[in-house]
C-alpha cells in the first residue's frame, strides 16, 4: 500500500497525460504497483498563468468514475504542484490552489536556479498563510546541494521535502549518501 502525492495523471491540464485513455492506462499501472492513494498534483502558476480548473475538476471526476467502474482499489485526491510566485500565499489563503488532499500541506515547486534566500522567503510566507510547504523535487535546486540547508529549511520552517525516487534507486543518487546507509 503506497501513496503517490505527486502525480500528473489528470489529462489535458498540464504536461502530464494528454488524453483520457492515457490517464486510464496510467491508473491501471498505478494499481498494479500497489498505489492505493493518489494525489492529482497538476501544475499551477499563481498570478501568472491561467489554470483550467473546470477541466481539471471534470477530468478528476472522470478518473474517479473510471476507478469505481474498473473496481480499482485506489482513492484519489485533489492537489496542485504550485510554482512559487509572489501570489502563491494569497492563492492558498483564497483556496485558488489545492493543497495535498485538502490537507495543510502545499506542494511547492521552484525554478531550478532559484536562490536559497527565495526558498526561505517562500517557506515563511506559506507558513504565515497557515500551511506547511512541501518542496517538490528538491534534487533540481542547486542551492540545496548542501544538506545542511535542507535540514535548516526543515528545522526552521517545518518544510517537508519531496524527492524523485530515482535519487534513491540510482547507485550515485544526489541524496543517497546522506540519508541511506547501504551495506
């Protein structure tokens, strides 16, 4: 039983699935891999790019109906992968962006070249808005190549980190040497 909290399975709204059948095939594959809880974390860019919320919600309901019709043992939840902008905290307060499964955790993405100070600023503003940030795929941010900065974000701001599984399954993964003891 696994939870996938960062998945772009909703078709036609971002760079994830492009067609309904692709979404259905992906849901079947996730079932085969024992994913029992799945968050539809489509990309949203607050204040900078229109997000097709009506399409997202309609396609989410198509996915829910498919899961029920096929008898898949899976629960799906709304969410967004939110590209951090100056409008992000406001979008969260105004409920214009979904948190992870309606929780107090917001999945936040940054541009790869973002500076560490900007990540700290984002963490503080998101906390002030009443949410806990989960920074998406931190392996992409060069400013976090020092694990002490990752630990500081966790300890000072309560930031949680989401990493791609390839970091742990590759022999020389970015974080593997720091957090996984191998024999």
